[in-house]
C-alpha cells in the first residue's frame, strides 16, 4: 500500500481512477481503537483484491486538511475519481 499526500490524492481523482484510500493517523492510534483494527484489516483486503483495485493510504498527521472531507480511520472507495462509499472505522 503506497502512502500518498493531498496533492497525489487530487491527481488520482483527476485521473478518474478506481482505488481505495485508507485515512489513518499515527498519533490517533493511541486514542482511537479502530485505527489499530483498520491497520490489521486493510492489508488483508489489499491482498484479496490484488490486481483488481489499488490501495493507498494518507496520514492525517501529515495532511490535516484531509479531515475536512474524511474522518479517521476510514476506508474510502473511489470509482472513476469520485467517492462511492466511506467505511468509518472497523469494529470487532
């Protein structure tokens, strides 16, 4: 899974790509339990869908403006550069 920044996210959207974006936070990991759960599940999803869809992640610690559009942890599914579904957190 490749780490991207806001500029790269905008480029993916402009290219009208299909992809999954994992919105996460290293600092938030200590406060929000779902970050740990999502850290575990997301690589497994990437393995299952390998070759069919790309996975990227963005760290809100480095890109705080991401929080204007998405909360963390979230998996955001893009179809042709447009948000189709937002999955907020993963719980047991």
